[in-house]
C-alpha cells in the first residue's frame, strides 16, 4: 500500500516511497503473490491485482507510473476497508504500508487501525527529517467589516520566514503585503506508560487515542494579514491569495475562494425630511459594517413606490406616516419576499392599519413601565441585557393574534417588539416610537445594537466566502433535463458528452476554480487542498508501536471448513429421520380413514 496523499509531494518523500516499494518487490520469493494499492483520500485504488512474483515487472511498471495526489489519507479508513480490497478467501498477508505517517492521518478511533484478519503489518517510514512548511491556512472576510480580508499564514519551519501575501480578485492583483513568521518552537507532549493491546508495556501519550508526540516537534507559528477596504461589486467574485516565494509544497501556498458579495441598500421612509427619529435610524444603520449598508432617506409622501424592489430592507420610523396607497405597495413588497422594520409612531390614532388588519391598536396612555420578557433565542436579541435599563413613559396597548411572535414585552405582558411573517416576507414592528417623550431608548447602547442586528437579520445574510476540499463531493445543480457543462481550473471540459446528462455531483481532483455553466448562468466553485495535509508533523513512535501491537484476528483456513463439512455429514441423518416420520404419519392417517369409515347398506 503506497500513501499517495498530498504531503508525499514534500521534498524527496515520493522518491523514497518508490525506493521502499522497490525493495519489497526485490524481496519477493518465488511462491509469493504481490498486489499494489494506491491510498489517497477516501479511495483505495487497486493499481495491480494479485499476481505471482515472477510477474513483478508489470507491478514495477505500474508503480513507477504513480504520482502523489492532493487529498488527505486517513489511516483508519485504509485499515477498516482492507477486508474489502484484500478480498476473501486469501492466503496470509504481509501488509507493507509505505507512508510518511503524518499525525493528521490518525483516525478519531484508535480501534479503526486494527489490521485485517491474517495480515501482518510492516511499516516503511519515508518521512525523513524535513518538517518545514509555510502555507495559507484560511482566508475569510472579517466578522466586523465585510470589506476587510483576513489571511491566516502558518509556518512549521525551524528558521524565521518572510513571505509576500498577494491578493488577486477575478484574476487581477489588488494588494500585497509582507509578513514575517518567527521560527517554530519545539514542543514535547507528556508521556504515560500503559499496556498495549498486543501485550507488554509501552510508552504512550496521556490520551490513548491521541497521536501526541513524545519527541520534540515544531509548534506551528501563525500570523494574520489583514487587507482593508477591499471593494467588491455585488455578485460572485473569484478570490485567490498567494505566497511568494512558494516552497516545496506549492499547492498550499495558494488559497482559492468564491465571494458572494452582497451590496445591500436600505430605504428610510420618514414623515418629512427633518424628522428626528429618521436621524436616529440613519445613524444606527450607518454604523453597521458587516455588512455595510447604503442608506437612502426619502419622504414618505414624495417617494415613488415603484422603486421599492431596489432595496434589501425598508425602514419606516412611523408606519402611520405613509398613505394608504403606499401601505398597499409596502404590503406587496413584503409579500414578494421583502423585509420591513417599522414602529407605530407617536402620531398614530387609528385602531387598525392596512399592514396589520388583525391587530387592535389602543390609545396611548401615560405610564411608567419597564421591559419584562425577552426572547433571547432570537438572533437579534442574544445579547439584550441593556433593554432592561430602558425607561418607558408612555405605553400603547396592542392586541395581536396568537400566531404573531412577541420578541420583547413589557412587565404587564403587552408586546413591545413583534415579528410578523407575511407570505415570503417578514416584518419587525416596534410598538413604541423612538421619541424622547415616550422613552429613552434612543440614548441607550441597546438602540444602535438593536437596529444594526435587526437590519442584518432582515437583509438575510452577509457577504459569504466559500471553498471546498479536493476529493469532497459537491452538488453541481445540473440535471439531466437542463444539462450543462463543467470546466476545470485549466479550462478543459471535465465532463464528456455522455456525462453531461448525469452530472448532479462532482468530485474535484484539482485545485483552483471550476466553472459550472447551466441554463440560468454560471457558477464558480473554489477548490483547495486539505490543509490538514500541510501539517508535516509525524505520528509519535509510541503511537505507531501501539498500532503494530494491536491483536490481529485469525484468518479462516481450509481446515476448519473441512471440519465443518464433516460435522455436516454426521448430522445428515436428521433430515432423513424427518422424512421417515412424515411417511409414518401419512400411513397412519390412511389406515385410520380405512378402518373408521362408516359402512352403508347396499341393495343386492
């Protein structure tokens, strides 16, 4: 079994692996059979079926044609599936595993490493002493500002490293910065002597299933490089980040991602251009940086309602300030999937509103009241402790149907904040206006936090950055009826003409950008290597010793099969006796019918 995972590209590991496999071929005896298996990702590829040792030349040719891939190898998967790819029945097996035995290849359960029945495990470690690697671990948008790009760079090198981080968007370089990483410090894991599964006492880590090293290993050094003011238009963008210069593992010095950038716009409709509550709302929404929202302020009486669809969210500080015609357009906007944040303004006198026909809105009354219950499970209220500090001097009672969701209520149970669903859209309604004669909410930190969180929630999502790993199945969105085509990072077609009608799933084998074309447009897919393979630290020798000490299941031989057949022959009288008993029973029934039958008089 030859490990062909991504880490085997480092240095001359692959050359040593081929040499180790060649030594196994040279040691074959004339009566032996040899089988060649390539292990990478979630696949165990049988490169050459079992063949007599005299035909080792064909196996050698297959071996020399192999190359390391870009996937991660899980040793537990390789061992737990061995019964399938070794097949049965089979003679006793000498299982040679040629690998660098990375720490990241250890399975979650140590028991998964148990060798197959009748197999003796022989390990060929080709890792060498080289552990140095510098790679890009992750690229993401900042949680605080969606216009900031964060790049995490990791080094396991024993010497300080200097790299230039280059950002390309849609194939064009946008920015570059230099980063210095300190030398990776050595770490030593604690030891604990335990009994191995194969008997005896061996050294092991404190966690029996954890592949910690007892020997000194470099501890990875990390650095974060932040690129601010990365301006993107709305839509999908291809982001590539590179390290210059690259090292021996060049594929992890590049990171690919697709950004679905949102460029949301908010429409603020106020009673007039000088409305005080409008300034409060505009300032709170403008403080939002993830995502950044462009705020347009308009007078409710002058705005052309035909342009509502251009906005991601509508904010109306006084819902009773809009005309009945505008209220109808607002309802249509929400039903079509829009989002609305509104308050029942201080000028509201009506008992009903067109947007809330089932609500009964009472007259305001002077009353000092505080916040009672808060639905902390809602995304906009997970940190709502400041709400209890807000004082309310007036209160408007509102009676709503049971299906409406009350998010915040007064101490008497009356609703303050309500979430209402209307077909495909949703609304958040505050029953108290933002007015200093009604409450002091506007001067509390809770107000800015509430407006920001509510706006983000109603917009429905921030800019998202996505990528997948090599070898991971991906849904393409293509169907047999609509068809389509997929182009790889090199620009070549991934699917043949016959496969285009059955391309619902893709397993990428290259890193870079895949282009998926379908009837409704184009979709980009970013693919990277599994970054666990970039950690070149080796499994602890004690861990490997425990692996080899695992008890092996005995292989079924032909002798027990023959014995079982003899046992079967000794018991072969059983069915015969059953047949005899059945015949006797049948005879008894026939005789009984003859002697017990009623004889009738027959005229002569």
